[in-house]
């Protein structure tokens, strides 16, 4: 019994040392990472309010992904806000338009980003 325990301990140590050796030779600079390239055909327009956390998150998402956008501030333009709310049947900001088409709010924009549809070789809408 004693010899088998020694063998198991030695085998475990061998595996441990081999793992350490492999890890110490690992060079993370050789890892090829897939780069996300934003689609250049996207024209993003946001209607926002300056105190809205989802408006801020939408802008941050676009900046983080190098997607250019324009925004129109609604904080002091109640009439325009009411008009857009009526047209979109959405009462909350942000209002996100891509290529002139209303896509929804921040969560809809996030879904497009997570699905990869804001990047090259992706379609905005599935056909």
C-alpha cells in the first residue's frame, strides 16, 4: 500500500510541475484576438435626457465600441419629446434610431451589440 501512495503523490507532483512549466512558457501576446470593427454604414441618432442613466449607458456603449452617433437633448424640449413618444409608442428615453429606423431604447441597442449586429459582416435585421 505504501508504494502506491508514493506513486500517486509523485504522479501528482509531476503533473503539477508540468503545468507550472507550461504556464511559465505561455506568451499572451501570441494569442490572436478577434477584433470587432463597427459597421461604417450605421447612422445612429439618440434622443436623450441629460439625467437619464439609460441615455448615458447608450452613449457609453457607442463610445466603447467606436460607433459614431449624434444626439438630440430632450430635457428642455417637452413638445419634441411628446411627439417622438407618440410616434414610437415608447414613453421612455433614450430613443435610438439607426439609419433612420427606430429600434427602441437602450436595452434594444445592447441586444444589437451583444448579438454582433453592430459590426462588419453582420446584418442589422435578419431577413
